[in-house]
């Protein structure tokens, strides 16, 4: 999933989390999904940071 799609899904999940969930299972599933998306976004950001750091090393 690309970063922008992930952020959009996180925004949707956040809106749903702010609603009163039908049951604890729905709440748990939404939180678990959000955690997974956040982990993926963090990995993408780390990859971008590493690529920029390498680019900076080659220019020095």
C-alpha cells in the first residue's frame, strides 16, 4: 500500500474509532488495523530517510 493510501485509511479508521463501536471486537480490529498501517508507514519513512542519507553520503 502506498503512503497516501495508508494515511487515507488511517483517517477513516480514526473517524470510526471516535464513533461508539458496536462491540469490543470491532474496536479491537480497528485498533489492530491502525497499528499495522502505522508500522507500514514508519517502515516506508525509515526507508526514505535511509535513501536520503545514502544520497547525502554520495554527494560529499
